[in-house]
């Protein structure tokens, strides 16, 4: 997890809660680990990709690319950022 979204610790906390829930509800440790992996892989992969994309754009150093980025970012619609934040902070902990 790159640091661009500040999600490393947050995802670790989510991991711990989800894993604890699966350990509590599963008859074996292996089954708990399989369920945990199945549940977490999609979300953490998506957040990792989001963080990588933001990092690539934020760390541009070519003058033209930087100027273009800096000119366009203020015009990103609020709903785009809200959608990203919603995905990051609306976590499902059903059944825990």
C-alpha cells in the first residue's frame, strides 16, 4: 500500500476486525482464513490501485505534465472525490 491515500493503518485495522469476525464464526482456522481472503482481496486491491494512481499523478515532474495536472485538478467535480471517499470510509462489518 503506497502512502498516497493514508490507508495503510486503516486497512490493517479493517483487516484485524474482519479476520477476528471470521475466526469467531468459522469452524476452522483454515476456513476463517479463506473467508477473510475472499472478503478482503477485492477491497484492498481497489484501494491499492487508487493509491498508486494518485501517487503517479501527484509525483509527476515533467513541466508540461505538472502544469496540466495543476490546471485540471481544481476542476474535478466534487462527486468524483466524494465517490472515492465514500468507497474508502463506508466499510461493511455485517455479522461481526
